[in-house]
């Protein structure tokens, strides 16, 4: 029997965290190519350190002239990302950072396994396992610790960028420990926030005075109590941030990107990958299915796994675990899933409308638990499959 009373912790990192700077650039590269050609192939990785950004990986367009033109825009795309995040430090500035573009054409051997040809359907871009998860403990059907860790940093980014709190810098991390009673979140037992600041004279107490009102307005009423332990900038000053303070790399925050450790992870990162890569698209599909299962009232909590082989279109397996909360047997829900959604790579892209430049916005504050956008962004957060799932069980 699973535990009902416990404390669980998740962390988030801001858009200015070194790894998130790299995720943002990789997804901006992807968006620019998909805007040129919806079926573009991209696997872009970014590395950032003091005064330096290096971008490498594979890209592909059917029109080689367009691809050449696109390569000439990489530097401008990168500088625009760094500027929007807010870096104007002496040793990491959007105007002066050195940018090296090592992107090259996609491997023909990978393409031959993925591309559709004749009567062969388009295959998965790689083998792997992907997980989706949903729980009814928050309105977004996300685990509370990761959902509110993200929310805190999003709010601080808003007041930093609109000029309300000019002392805050782009680099930040949050972490909250949530106590559960009867498997429901009831209070925050501890809260950790480390945020870069631009004024060297500010102390930890000064930073807490700045951020505490925004944290209190973000968390549910009653979750912060007299017993909540606060750690705000616990090491003291945090002036040098971003890639100048610590090197960054695409794909190093996969738990932050997903469920904060509250659910399994298949191990594949998302940013910089076009949606033929099932690391990304099938993880989105798994979240979409798990969320709709919970939204349909078929379970209070759901973990869903998909598995794929490179060059093979259909998933090798579908696994559902409702953790004892299902209104029907898990194997019945598994059967309903395969009836309600085409889980081939092309079927996923079609159902969720993934061949659009919608990825840069996912690079910080989580890929899941966000409201669907009118232009198709975060389409995997829709709950439009509930009726079909109910009818299929």
C-alpha cells in the first residue's frame, strides 16, 4: 500500500540558469527552422560558458539554399535569446559573447530510418521509453511541488523584466518541500530560493524582503505557516550568475522540465529536438494521455509509459498505472488509449499539431502544467480527449 502521509520536494530553475540559457537557444534554433519548413529536422545542442556559446548538432531542410541562409541567422537568433533573458554582464553580454556555430546536415543513415518511403510509414527517430504523468492534486493536474516551484520563478521573472524589481538578476533556483496528508498537499515545510542580484550590497535578508511578497501571493493560502523554514540566498551574495558563474548545457534539467521527480523519466531531454524525435513528441503524447485520463475521471493519478524502436512507427508497448485510484482496471485504460490516439510519430504530430514554431516558450518553467496557447503551444495540455476515453472503456 502506498504512503498517504509524507513530505516531497521538487526544484525549478529560471530562464537565466546556465542550462536553461542553452535550452532556450536550442529551441530557438528549432523554432526558426520549423518556421521555414514544418518538416524540418533538428537536433541542436548548446554549450555556454564565460563569454562563449557553442552550438552544434544536426539540421535538415529539403531546400539547401534555405538551409544555407538559415545558418547565417544562428548568431542573431542566439543573441536575441540572451538579450531577452536579460544578460548584460561584463563576461556574458548579448552584444559581446563569442558564438560558434557547428551545426551540420542530418546524417543520411538516421534519415533513412525515420523518413517515410513507399508503403513504409515514418519511423521513430530513436529507440527509447517515455513517461507521462498526471494527478488531481492541483488544477493543472500536476504534482504540487514542481508546479509551485515553477510558479514562484515565473512570478519573479515577471517583476524583474517589467522593471518592478530591478535589483533581481536572471539566474535563480527555487525548491519547495510539501507535506501531504492523506495523499493531498497541505503545507510547505521548507522553501529554498537562490536568486542572482545586481546590487552587491544586498544581504540575504534584503533579498528575502524583495521576494517574499511575490512568493506569498503565488502559493495557495495557508501553505506557508509559522513552521515553514525559509532559506533565501543561503550562501550570501549571488552577483555573478548564468554561464559566467557556471557552464551550461542543453538537456541537463530533465526532471525540472517534467514532474520534479514525482514520476519516472525515460532519460531523454526535449530541447533542440524536432517532433520526429520521440524523446520529445512521445513524452508530450504520454502527458496528454495521462492528463486526459485523470480529467475524464478514470483515475485520480496516472503514470503512462510508451516505448519505441528507431525506424519503427508504432509503439512497442503501452503501460498504464493508476496507482490504485482507477475507476476501471488499468489494462482497460491501456486498450482505450490505443483506440483513441494514433501513437505513431506522425500520428502524434498530427493530433497535437507539433509541426509549428512553438518550442522556445517551453525552455523554462516546465513543459507540463501550462495553459494551452491559441497558436498551438502546449497543445499536449488540452483535455479534449476525455469523451473519447470515457466511451472507449
